[in-house]
C-alpha cells in the first residue's frame, strides 16, 4: 500500500506533532503519544493465552479483535504468548483502521512484531516483551506510529523504524541487542526516554534528518551510546551516555545539528565525536573522565563548541581540520595531556576557556593558522599554558591570563611557529603573566625567540614600560612648560594694551 498523503501534507502535520513533543518534554509533562487512547488495563502475566502467529492483511482481519477501529476505540491485539520458529509473531499489513498491539510476549525468528504499509497515524505498539529475533519490533512504511513501553532483549535489532516518518519511540527498554534502536530513513522521528543497555550500539539514527533524540540512557555499549549519520538538522538533547567502550555520542555527516545538555562521561573512549559535519553546535555537555578525549570536532566548518565541561580526560577538547569554528567558554581542567588541542585548523577562535591543571593548556600543531587565542584562563598547567609547534603560523594570542604554568621552566608559553603575534597590534595589548616581574616584555620559549611586547596587568590592562613612562612624562612636562610660556606672553601682551589705552 502506498502512503496515503503527500510529503508536503505529512511534513506539515509532523512539524506540529514534533513541536508539541519537544515543548512537552521541556516542561516535564506527561507525553501523550498519539491522537487516540492507549489501553493499559491488561498487563503481561503468566496467565497470557498461548497463541499461534498472527497475520493480518486487511481491516476485516483486524475486526476479529476487540475494539471498533476508531481513534477512541482502536482494535486491540493483546494478552497473547506467541513463541514460534516462524518468521513473524504478529504481522500486520495493508490496514487503514486504528489498532494497538499491547501486553504480549513474543519470540520469533525474523520479527516479533512486523508492521508494514499501513495508513499513517493508526498504529501503537505498547507494553510488549519481544525476544530472540532479528528485529523484535519492525515498522516499515508506517508513518506517524508510536512504539512505547516495550521490552526488547537478545535481538539483532530491538526496535527498527524503517521508512516510517514522524514516528515516536518512547519509554522502551532495549537490552543486549546489536542495535537497541535503529531509525533508518525515518525523518522527523522522536526517540524519547528510552533505556538502551549492553548493546553494540544503543541508538543508531541513519538517513533521518530532523530527528529528536531526547533524554535517553545509553550505557555499556560495545561501540557507542548514540550514533547519528547522514541526518541533518537533528537535535540530541539531555541524553546519558556513559561506560561505552568507544563513543558516548558519535555524529557523522549530519550538518546543522545540535548536541546539547548531554552527559557523556565515565569511561567512554570518546565522550562526543563529531566528524565531517558543518554548522554543528556542541553546547552545555558534560564530557568528563573519559579514557581518551572529552569532545572531538573533526573535518568541520562554522561550528561551535561552547560551555562544555571536558575535565579529567586524556585530552579535553580536540578540534582537527576545522575552519571558521569557535571554541568558547569551556572548562578543560585536569586532563592528562592538554586542555584544548587544535591541529590542522584555520581561521578559528579559542576564547574565554578555562584550562587549568593539565599537562598543557592550549596546544596548536600540524599547520594550524590564523587562530585567535584570547581571554582564556591558563593556570597551573604542568608544562606550558600555550604551546605552538613549528608549522603553525599567523596565529594571534592576546588578553589571556597565564598564571603559574611551567613552574620548573623559564616561560609559561612556547612558540616555534612562524609569524605568530603575542599582542593585539591595534591596541598594543598582550597577555597577563604572573612571572613578568619588572620587565617591559615577556620572553616566549621556542626557536623563534618570540616576545609579548605589550604585557598586561592582572586586570588585563596595559602595563607601561619605563621608556614609555619617561616619554609620557616628557610630553606632559613639555606641555606644562608651553602653557606657562603662553601664559606670560599673553599677560605681557595684555599689559601693553593697557598702557596704550592709558596714554590715549
């Protein structure tokens, strides 16, 4: 059966549905998942009725079950124990009436529940236990469907939305599958408040733009908690992804997506990994205590890494081959290697970050160029606050606070690059250095023997050198002397005028 509405009509309806879901989510209100009631009177018990596999191919087949097929009183397939070696436990196709599949226990070879090519917004799959199948719950061309409160264990795929746009997957538990939840070619879907544990991938979103992945728990996965690929303009919000062998969250080739308020901590290899995606916003995430890197941005442009905590990893933030991107207001403390590492990147800004108690604070290498490093706090790093390798050039470093870095060395910064400048030429303002003492400039370690020629005080205000002070006093003195001379000249001139008037 072909879809009964055009993409335009479906998109218009779906935008309204998704908007309501997101608003309700943020308000922490109970989420109504469809336009008709979900019957919850039955529960799965040992008194469930053993039943042969069910195949439904028409509305008349549905009519043999309780209900009227309306949105208020859907047909109900419920209370069955179906354990079979057949390919499917319950298969429904070619229907137009409303129905629910609920409160069943099913084991089958290919799929426990397989729904395909039905009228949109007519299916709810609720409170079933599905085990030992290829895809325990599989929806194919079943737009605007709802899968809620199911338990899926020991399957290859727990829940599989396949070409089923504007669908919702809510409050399900998926344990010990290869993929807990797979969303493929199902744009505008919402995956909300699911628990995916001990899978290879917790949630996998593929070719599904405008997806919303919200408030899920994905932990103890062999590969990763959440994977989003080829799914532009998606929203990954408030998920908990911890103790995964590789990725907490991985995003690939999914432009204009937002990763916000997630917790990707505790022994993932990488907390958040974004690759080959432009205009990405990674904000307000907690990526701490991971085995390798807290946040990775790789092969990206015009992206933002803002207000994240990336503490106590091997590396806090890694931004490689990124162009015109911003690393702002992040906390990167206590990392074994560096707080922020930027290789092979250009025309990007690193500003207002806190990088304390790392081996290095901020590290540029592999030909990073035209990077602006400004207004960062760099304190108590074992080695240098900022380290620039030999092939990085034309970078600008000013208005940073260097506090007690590299205490065993002679400088808090290192530069062996080309044409890097350690002060702002327009304002002649450089950086604050706690070990400046009474010097008029600050020496930077490295082969280039660079200097901060315009160091600042602790308030990031300009410190005048002795020569500048002498010059200023000289100019002031000349000015005062000139005013005195002018005063006497004018006084003498006025006296002559008075004498001439008296003679007249």
